[in-house]
C-alpha cells in the first residue's frame, strides 16, 4: 500500500488553492505565440464547484497544422497544475489546416479565483 501511495504522490499534479485564470491564459497565449499560432480565441466561463474542487471552464479555438494542435495539447497536459481537456473537436479545412475547438477546465480548490475567471460558461 505504501508503494501505491508513493506512486500516486510522484505522478499526481497539484490542484492549487487559487484559480489564477488570468495567469493561465497569459501563459497559454505566450505559448501559442511561440509556436506561431496567431488564429486563435480564448473564452473563459464562470467557475463551478465539482465535488471538492472548482472547475473554471475555458474554450480555446485555434487554427493550425496538426503539429501545432498536438503541441498545444501536449503543453496543456504537461503543465504543473491539473487541467482537464473535457472535449476536443477537429475540423479539416480546405487549406489543409485544422480548426480545433478545445474545452478545458482549470481546476483549483478554493473560490478565491472567481473574480479573475470571467463570466458565462463558454
């Protein structure tokens, strides 16, 4: 049982107390700029309680090649905080690029990040 606890501790991501949604969006925009994705939009919604955590919904719509979409998913999954990808819709455009709609939930434990999260569920 101790080995299982150690494994879980080593392979789990922390859920921060604060949502800090603005900082999350800034980091995501910086990453998208770095990989050359200029056709994108990000909409944030109102956080809602889900069991013991708060989930701040966010929709990222972007257009890019497959590698840009894949790299963005890898980036979100590799962050040091828990972010859930709840939905992904891909559409192949006539120019060969992908339009990707990603629904994300930024998880945190407290309600102190509510003001920075925006209004309305995307």
